[in-house]
């Protein structure tokens, strides 16, 4: 019998009926003889609603208080789920992140897990109970305060617990049938991927495919935790995220033991609406200026993503530097930069939160020429203007106007022949 960690996202536990449905699924796994640890997210859009509520009180809430507020969401779902499971005659006990031994650093709002000490969880499963753990939260040892892991962080809790407990698999239950070639909410003709490597999943998650949180995939890769993404609403087989790409038996020699590992050229198209763009206008074109600008941005606690420096205009000796960052970091980065405007000597700052980012991901693209040309051609045909471009070995990303993003995603998905006949099912959630 296996030790299974199951994670249920917010849309899978959106109301009392859903909680009972999920409880049934969990108790069936337990009755089949497996040891089951469950990580649960806050019900439906609770986290967003709590954030909205805080903003009605104050525009920039203290991050420590924000974390205490947000962890309440997962406390509600964990206790209700434990009640529902007990009701079905299976013992279950719920634990906060702190009680479950999830230790993090002290960065409120985006804390990193530094250790998992799941003694109480182990004890609970050894006694034959299901352990329910509140996702997305931990405790920092420096101050004993509760922390949150950043949006989507319950995925990370699940993988970290699976690694800490040596679980056989980490199942991520959500509102679609697995990882698709694009977000099924935007591209209904997206194809479900049966198996994807950590490397490609990392790029998809980093590019905004919120089906799995980025840190969850980083953690899974580091500790070699097999992650199985599937729907809590259906029995469909889902997507396996592992180290091994699809194994294709050589058709010419089907009896040979040797298999040909074939990486798809393109595994998917991801999109991200959560970033903003800052342009620092009229920057003195002298050594050290970029370093000073990005030191200030880093000092403000903002993570940056893409950077573009326009060609220096020799006659003015000035240049523009644009970069993207999470939308919520836009105001702090702008304030910090404005404070050093005279010292650095640039002219002005522009903050633009109406941008979208499209990324094309595929391990096979490094050995196939023409992928960029095809991508840009598809965007041209769809009438989409490209504002920034960045690439990695297995990814090409472009920034567009946010209004054009959905059309751009569909056009690129079609251009790379990723469409399928069957319409992808979205079982729940609001897409928020
Ligand atoms: P949960 O509440 O279960 O954590 P999320 O909303 O965080 O669910 O993630 C699931 C959603 O991710 C899906 O409903 C879908 O809209 C979105 N998504 C984005 N990109 C993809 C993709 N490539 N494949 C599947 N779903 C995706
Ligand atoms: N409830 C948190 C969020 O909405 C964590 C999660 O669902 O993974 O981001
Ligand atoms: Mg999620």
C-alpha cells in the first residue's frame, strides 16, 4: 500500500457539497488501504476576497497581518474537510502549516520552505487517520509568526510534504483534467498532455500557467517527487510530471529493448496577465547605471522578469531601460526608483500594467530552426504587436498589449498545430 499526498485546490472545495464530494474521494483512497495526507486550499476565491477586504481597510496592508488574515482561508477548509471525512466513518484530523511542521524563512507573502518536520503528520497516519494540512502556510522560526508561500502555494506545501514524508506520489487535484497545451479556459481545443518533464513544466509554471505553482515544480524536481495533476471532478488519468520524457518504442524495431526518447518540439503556450512593465526613460548611457537601477529595484523587494535596453542613441548619450515585474510590485519599485531619479540622472519612470506575456515552451525547440519565425509570423497574422522578447533554451516569450493576449495565445496554439478536436472540460472555478 502506498503513501499518497493529495492536494485539493480552491475550486475543488468551493462549497459544502464539493467538500463532501472530495471527502468521499479521500475516504475511498484510505479504505483501499493507502496512507493518505491531504493538503487543502481555501474555499473557492476566499483568498482573493480576503485580499479585497484588506485593501478596503488600507491600500498597503502590513505583510505580517496580511499573512495572518490569508492563512484563515485554509483553516476554514481544512477543518470542514476533516469533519466531512469523519462523517464517512474514516478518522481524519486537520493541522495548520505550523502544526504540520512547515518551516519557512521570514519573507511574509512569499516565504520559502526551509524545512519540513512532519512528526505529527506521521504520527497521525501511523494511527490510521487521514491527516489534513492547511496549504500555502508555514511558520518562521526567527519570530514564530505565520507566513504564506505566495499565490498558488498549496501546491508547494503538497510537494514539500510528499518529499518530507517520502510519499510515493503527490496528486494535485484541480478543476481541469491535467496539464494542457494551453489554458483550456482560453483555448478550448487545447490538448491534454499525458506526461511532461520537470524542465518543461518549470518553464510553463514560470511563464504563468497557474495549473502548478513554480516553486512546487522546483521542489518536485529537486527531490524527485512524481507529481500527478488530475481533476477532482472526473476519473480521467491526468498528467504525470517526472524526469522521463515520453518513451516512444522504435517502430522499426518494436522488440528492441531500446526506446527512443522523443521530446516534443513544442509542449505548450502559456500566458501571464499578472505582470507590469516599468520603463526608465532617458538613462545616462554610462557604465554602472543599470547596476544602480536594478540594485534599487531589488532593494525594494521586487522580482524582475524580462529586461530590454533600447539601442543607445549616440547623439543624446541616453537610453531607455524597460523591465517587467509582478504587478503588485509595480508601485514599490516605482516609488523606490523615483527617490533616486536625480542621483542616477534619468528623466522619468513609466509604469504600465496593461501588458500580457505569451510564452512558447518546448524542449525540442533548441534543435529545431524556425520556431521564432513561426511564432512571430502567427502574431503578425493575428495583428498582434510585440513589445518585448526574451528567450531561454526551451522558451520564447513576448510581451503584448493585455487586450490582445487571448487572441495571440489562440493564434500561436493553432500555428504550432497543437489544436485537437475534443473540447477540453473546465469543471469549476472562476478563472480568477
Ligand atoms: P486550483 O484552485 O485547483 O489550485 P488553479 O486555478 O490554481 O486551480 O489552477 C487550475 C487552472 O489553471 C485551470 O482552471 C486553468 O484555467 C489554468 N491553467 C493555465 N494554464 C493551464 C494549462 N496549461 N493546463 C491546464 N490548466 C491551465
Ligand atoms: N489559497 C491560496 C491562493 O489562492 C493558495 C492556493 O490556493 O494554492 O493562492
Ligand atoms: Mg492553484
